[in-house]
């Protein structure tokens, strides 16, 4: 069968190369998505999915290679779904993410930032301090697999080492496989969640049945040998508890602000601790907080931004949708001696209204750090303040930290076109090297 070659013009949100077939009359035809192909390359592909207007496939022959192509470090790349861009030179990965951000802002909302900031870089390897590893006993292979899913599959990838995990964890995958295989409940452990702190590494084992006495001995011996702490999760996330050893604590620090942040292994914390430090510094610099300012930190979590802000501002109000989180954030504020300058409220920010905002009082500056869904209710409420003649209630400056360029673009459109803000700056944060995930930051000022 004759190979069909296409020219790759760009990458999509899943890091697949994008090209087009050519119609008989020479016009541009059906769009083709090709795994592992890069812009500037000419490739043939094997079809995996076919629809009327598009096809998706895997590269078969690389006829012309991009200058940005590099040899992946990991032998499992292309098979394991943990990474999608190891074949692309790291600075080129960031450049493509920057273009993705700019394209989303313009094409989705007709917004252009006045200034595109230099991307924020961190370590390229060993950066992933949080991970959820799938576990599966495979009877046909007579083994237990521990790792990420196969690319585009629900199966667990058979990997032996992971380069994006810290080295002590990357090399722990095979011993973990042996441990789980030796337990009486070897087919009842679906997942192990990993959380790395500054002095301690915690592993949360999801167990469908209780450990017996022999299992407990094996698990404790593994913790002693590898210097980790086990937590167990018999049912939902609320059932997680420390198992062994009990004299450990997870925490990370933000030395620039003198902040120490305790956390539990199932709490949301940033995957990349080094980049998180740089991100907090950058966000506070861009927010330009003054000693007299009253500042809102929305979607505040455990206080990752709230507590550093409290070292700079007159007052900081942290708002989150979970009472458990706001309680823990207040505990962290007290532990750091910042509770006199911080207040925490539990509010559903996905349903916030102009009345809710006015009830909280006027803020001089606002930091927004939402999940992937973005903050459409919040920015709509800000726009409605402007449209109802209450612009005096709007914060002078907003810094928006985003983990989704499409929802940032959508929300930026509302802030710019309805709420009366200018987008002064935007840039990407390389929180997840070798993946297509785009973390970004935007700065908005009242016109």
C-alpha cells in the first residue's frame, strides 16, 4: 500500500502534529492529527481514527525531520502516556506553549496582551513532586504494573523508570511492583498517590481490602528501606490516614516570604515546587501590592499565595469553596504568624454574584488562581459591577494564574470587553515540561 505523506504545520493541544491532505484540485483537504510529528516535518502516518472531516494517526515514516527534534530520554516515550513532548527540544516546547496562549487569547476573545513576558522555566527532569500512579495486577504477565496509563489507553504502561519523577521515586517503580505483588491483596490496590515534601515523601495506597499482619510487616519494611511514609485509603479521599511511620510531616517552604506550608498527601499543591516558588514571586511582583492594600486571593486553597501576600499587604482575604480548606489555610496562617492579617471565607466561586462581591467589601488588588474550569462567574460579576455603574468596587489590578489557556482567554475577553480592563501582560509558566499542559499568567489593569 502506497504511503501518503503530509506536511506538519503546527501542534494541537495534545501535542499531535497537525497537517492536511491535499484534494485532487490542489486545495487543502481533510485535517490530519499525527502523534509524534512536529511542525516543519514531512511524515506518513497510520490511521487510528477516521471521521468525515478529520483523521488521527501515528507517524510511520519521517521523511523530513524538524531541527527542533531531539532523542527522547525515556525508553518508554511514545508508549507511556505520562509525557507527550520529549521528542521536542525543551525551549521549543515552551515557545509552542507561548504561541498556544497567544492564539487562544486572540482567536477565542480577540484579546492581545500589551506585553508578552519571558517564559518562566524550571528543572526539565525530576520535577514532578506529585503524581497519581495506577496499579494493576496482570495475570497473563504474572506481574503487577505501577505507573501511568499507556498513551490513549486505560491500560497501565509497563515502565521501569520515570525521568520526570524525582530520582528516588523514578527508581522506586520496580520495587513497588515487587511489594504489591507480595501482598495478599495484590489485585486490590488500584492506585498509589505520590506527594514529595522538603524532608519527607508520602505514598498513599488505595486498598480495596484491609492489609493482614504479614502485609503490614512488608509495607513497614519497604518504608524503612526507602525512607518514605505510607498513608492508606480504604474508601474515598476523606478516609486517608497516615499508617507508618507516624513521626513525619509533609511541608514545603517559600523562603523569600518566610513561609512554611504543611500539607497532606491528598491536598492540592503545585506539582513543581521550584516553579511554584518562582510563580509566587512573579505573581506578587506583578500584583505590585502596597502596604496599605486590601487584597483578595480567590480559589486560595491552603494559602499558597495568601500567606506571601499577607507579608506585603494590610489585609488579605482568602476565599475557597471548601470549609475544610479554609480551615486548614487559617491554621497555616496561624502557624506562620500571619493570622492577624488574613481572613478566610468559604464561598462557591462558581456561583458568585455582584452582591457577594460587594458583601466582601472593596479590594485594591485581586489574585485569581482557578482550576481548569476557569472563573467565568467571578469575571462576569466583575463585568456586571462595571455595567451597573458600580465600577468603584472593581480592584485596580488583577493577576490571573491559569492552568487552561482556553478558559483564561474566555475570562480575559469578559474582563477586557465588558469589565473595562486592559490586559497589560501575559506569559507562560513551564510547570509541566515534556507535556502539552500550558500554565500561564495574565495581568489586568483598569483602563
